[in-house]
């Protein structure tokens, strides 16, 4: 139940990020993330049930779960980071040191992407068994 709540909160955050974009981009992002979330949660429950991860786990279950979570972590985070770079590209402040500011923001977005992947893995896979 906690995983569904975390995924719902993540989707709400992503939807607020895409809220003021063109309708084509906004609705395609909504469709992508909702369908990705449904496939991810279905596969997560299927792996947990088929490998009996919560009651006497079978051999290879945790590695299958880790691979599943890692693949979908990339599928969630890479498009989000690309969209943040797109929003940064569109941003035009009236500052003299624009190159330095945008460079610092690019480094910050890349670092946040790396940390977001770690948080995603820890949220949906957990610590190593």
C-alpha cells in the first residue's frame, strides 16, 4: 500500500511539473507516466507473487525485482530530467551571468537525477535482503 501511495505522490509531482505546458506535450506526458505506472505496479505485484518474496522467497526473486525496479527507475527519471532541461532551455532571465547560472542548474539537475534514482530504488526495492 505504501508503494502505491509513493507512486501516486510521484505522479502528482510530475503532473504539476507538466501543468503549464502545451496540451500536446502535457497529455502525452500524462499518458506516458500513467501507463508506465500501471505496467510498473502490475509487474511489481506479479514478481512479488510469483517468487513469493514476502513468504519464503524463491531463488532469483530479488534479482528479478531489482532489475524490474531499475529499468522502470530509468524510464521514470530520464524523461523527467530531459523535460527539466527543456524547461531550462526555455527559461530566459535578464541576468548578465546567464551561462554560469544555467551551468550550475544543469549540474544540480544531473545530481538530483542520480539521487532520485537511488531514492526510487530504495522506495520500491528496499535495502538488499
